[in-house]
C-alpha cells in the first residue's frame, strides 16, 4: 500500500481548505473507499497517488482511479469505453465522455453486492492494457482549447468533473476559455474556473460555497 494514499484517507485530495475536516468529501466515504482500495489491490494493480487521489497502474500505465464526490464515491476507468460492460454497471461521466467510465457507489453494501462484477471490470481493464488497445476519439462539436486539453491530460479528475457537466455548461466554459487571443489569458480563465467545475457548477451559476474536499 502507498503511504500517500493512507494520507489521502485522512487529509483528502489537498485541493481545497476542507481537507482533513468532517466536511471533506473523502470523509463521507471512508468505509467504501477503504474497501475499494483493498479490492483493487487484490486484483494485482500497483497503487500510486496522482492528482491527489489513489491511482492504480499496470506496467506504469494508468488503469483506474478511486474518487470521492459529494453524492457518491467511484472507480473511474481511463479506458472504460473499451470494456464490455455486459452488467451495465459502468456509466459515462457525461454525455460527451469518450474514454472514461465510472462505477458509482452510494453505500458499502452496494459495493459488496457488486464485488464480482467490479473485479471482472478491473481484470478486463488489465487485459485491455496487455493488448495495447487505444481509444479512437471523435472530434468534439465545440473545439476544446489547447490549454484546457493540457489541463485534462494532467488532471483526469478535472476532466471527469468537466465531462459530468451538462453539455450546455461545457459549451459555456469552452466558449469563455477560447475567447482570449493570448494563451496566458486563456490559462488564467481556466485556473479561475477549476473550483466551479469541480463543484459541478456552470460558468454563470451562483457560487454555492461548497468546496470539493
């Protein structure tokens, strides 16, 4: 087990001031996260901590991450779109999601009930990596600015949160981020909007004051 992941279960992802407090989202799902952690490790993946969250790899390639959100905790598969999903437990983070797929959980009982199916998904995801399969991406109807793509490449949590937004909210952000001519200004707009995106808010939504832990 990775000691940094131990700290995640105590302090959260470290991306806001709520880390280590009862209001941190991680603290809502400790029994579920601990069980998911053990389940994934039992499948033979290597545990690391990336982007502030537990990440599990096969031969140094990212396979899945464990995440905590306000309404659920989840396993998120980087190439989930390539999995069979015969049991229909995998979901798109958002309607425009092309690669990632989530399994959402709202109780430990739900995880225990679906344990065989969860393990089957993990082992299938490992086989996808062994076979070298790649995702074939379709062009987005609204071009995503390079700076935002770079953020997504370096932060899959942000990418998942963005893809979980409604298509209208996504489009609003993309238009706003793309407008400036200078890359520095585009980056600044993205940085200032990250917290709203992580909180599931649109560009013009009134700030809820609920920060992500």
